[in-house]
């Protein structure tokens, strides 16, 4: 691959060394398990958490004479993913054998795609806090997963579980366009969001259905690319960030010391927060790639691709743009809402026919804030979109104040129920009756004659009086009415 540098060096991202600045360069290879009921070349189930070797067909176990048969659903999923990455779809691609020996690879080779992948160049847009960055995708190819070796079950024996053997993976290779650990984390997050919207991979890194190999090098800002190390199989977004920070500094220290970087494959030790050498880098020729004689080239028509393209769901970038233009949300709020499709849908349920900004505020600050605090998922929220909408309706109608609304939210969260009914039953209605408010205002003014005098020169003190009246009314007085009355009585109007 010829590498074209598309980025302008940004001093904010540099590592300061003793001999000057260094720029980090990162490229990622993400393995994403294709959402499909059956494996890539066999009919065995892909169900997670089955008993060891419970999902293994004769093909997955590489019994002599067994022949692979391509699963059309996996092909469709790979094309849909390519379309979601705005990538070129190759109407003809080829499966190759990548030869190596490992106990969890009974065939003695992995069926992958080497020179002619199913998907070519694409891109992923990142919305960083102060810039938008476009990260190039080099390619996406289909390949089989290997099985799993288990070494910690028995003191002297190892076991092999072939459930994962033959499961379809998409390997999505980025260009070396990332320049910081934050960008790398944002890239993985965005990629996962896109895959989840498309329904082509569940993106669950803790179950291994999305894994990242992280290539890291350092160089003088804008200079030639440096030698990279590849950190294998990092299984959380946070660890990707930590691995990059550690690895870049390790390389800078070596270079500043006059040393050279060995191109090698490394492992990330999450406990120590360090990367460790695993083996020297293997080269493509080590694998003796050749076209798999058991499989025909993969060919499909442009109509097939167009049909899939016509049925893609709304993707996160488009949804974000729509939330900004149709609902008037800030890019920041829109970003938070579109990360998960479920949150975007929840927001739209709440906002339907209501003040969108107020709805976004309540969904993000109150609901998400509360869910976060309790470590709950949106799907476990005790407050439904309909209930939250009803609370917002009560605020909008002036039935309750914003402050009482928070108490109401708390009640609905812990006890459930119909918000309007709760307000009725518990006497939480805002007092808009001017007579009642005036009585409280008069009482507070009479109790604080010196403050009233001060307020005549310092109008800011009105805020203090509003606070007192609100307290005395247990939060039920209409704050605007209180404010107006106070100004009038103190003589500020
Ligand atoms: P291989 O197949 O040998 O792993 P590739 O050329 O396909 O190598 O690149 C693999 C990954 O390494 C890609 O994501 C690419 O962006 C990244 N990469 C290539 N060169 C560098 C570099 N100098 N620094 C950081 N990442 C790099
Ligand atoms: Mg690689």
C-alpha cells in the first residue's frame, strides 16, 4: 500500500521529547464479527456462550474432503458495511488461503481475502471537539475466525474450542491517518456506531465480537513515516488509548536515545498498562497466500449492490445532521444522542410534538445523567419516553416549575406512575394564583426590611428574595410571577 499523508501536523497532539517534538501516527485493523446466524462457509450456528465445541460442523473441524460453501448473508453484510463506510464495492473479489499452523486452526490455513478484497477505499468522519477529521479506510475483507485455545483450565493440558472456528469476520483496515489516542478512540467508537446502526456487527468488544490491532509509529512532525509496531487484539476502547500512549512514549524514548524501532508484533498488558514484545513482524510472503481452489471468485452485479444500498438505514452522520437542522439541536447534543440508535430513537419519541431543545435537555441531563449514575442501560430505564414526555408537557403548560419537575422525575423513577396524576394527587402544581404568591412575598419583605433597602441600590438582591419566596412556597410558586411582584414591590419598576 502506498501511503499518502493527508493530515497537517497539529502541535496540540505532539509528544514533547528532550530533543524536540514527535508526532504519533496510528492505523488500525479492526476485526468485526459479522452478524449472521451461520458461519462464513458452513451452516453451524454462531451463537455466543454455547458449550465448548457445541457449534462445530465437519467443515469447521476441517475433516478431510469437506468443502466450504459461501454464506450469502455474510456477503450481504460485508457489502452493507462497505456502503456504510462510503466505500467502493468490488463486484469481483477472491478468497485466498493464508497458511500458518496453530492448534486452534485445524485447516492449517485461514480463508481470507488478500489482493482482491470485497470492499475497497472508504472513509469515516470523526467529530473531534474542535475539528472534523476524515479517516481513510484502506479496505474491508471477509475472512474466517480461528478457534480458541484454553491454557488455564488444567495444569498440564491445553484445550481447543472450535465454536469460533469459521465464524465470519470483516477486517476493516484504516489508513495511517490517526494522530492521537483520542482520535483512535473516536475512530473505534464511530466505527462501532456505524456497524451497530447497520446491524452488521454487534460491536461488543468484551465478548470479542470487535477487536482492534493497533499500529503505532512516531516521527518528527510532518516527516517521513517511522517504523511501526502492531499491538494485537486490544479488547476495549479505553485499552486502545492506553496502549497507544504507552507505545508512542516507549518509541520516543528509544529514538531519543539514538536507537531504532524494531518492526514487531506486541501485546498490551492491561494490568501493567504496558505493551510487550510478542514476536517479530511476519511478512505477507511468510503466509504463502494463494487463491483458495475450493472457492470460486465472489461475483455479484451492480443491481445487487444498488438494492442493498437502497435499503440502508439512516446512518449516524445523516441522523446528526437532521437532528441539528430539524430540531435545532447543538452539534454537541446531537452527537451524544446519535452514538446509539436506541438513544436517538428514545429522544425522537420524547421530542415528537414537543419543544425539541427542552426534550434533548431532559433526555441528556436528567435521564442519561441518572442512568449513568446507576450504571444502567437505556433499555433498563425505569422512566419511559412517554413518561418523560408527560413531565415535559407539565412544565410547558406551566402546571409545574422546572424545580418541581425534577422532584417529579425522581418520583416517576423510583415509583413509576402517570406524571400528571402524581402532580394532581400530591399537590405539586405550581401556584400561579397571584393572590397566594403575593401573600408570601409580603411576608418575606416584611421580615427583611434592611435587605429591602439594600435591594433598591443593588437589584441583584432580588434573586435572594426570589429564593426565599420559592423556599417558603416549597418550590411551587411561579418564579416569573414572584420575580415580577418583588420588583414591583421593592420599587425597581
Ligand atoms: P500488514 O498487512 O503488514 O499489517 P498494512 O500495510 O496492511 O500492513 O497496514 C496495516 C495497518 O498499519 C494499516 O492500518 C495501516 O494504516 C497501518 N500502518 C502502516 N504504516 C504505518 C505507520 N508507519 N505507522 C502507523 N501505522 C501504519
Ligand atoms: Mg496486519
